[in-house]
C-alpha cells in the first residue's frame, strides 16, 4: 500500500465531500485495500455517506 497516495486520497475526500479527517483516512484505506464496501455505525445523514469512492453500509 502506498501511504502517500492514501493520504492524498484522504485529503481529496475531505476537500470534495466534507469528510472528517479520520473518516477520510478510513475510506482511503478501505479503497486502497480494495474493500467491497465500508461498514459504519454512522447515521445516514453524516458526511461519510457522501463519498462515492466505496459503497457505505450503515448499521443504523
């Protein structure tokens, strides 16, 4: 995994979709690891659900 590329992807998530820093890092890591989806406990109205980078599955 290319750490610099992952950090740049996280920065794009913050800038383009308004994700918080930790959410952006989690999304970037999931994409870098080629995950099929990202599972979260965040409510659907939270910013993490704005990203088109990976399908988000909410447990709420």
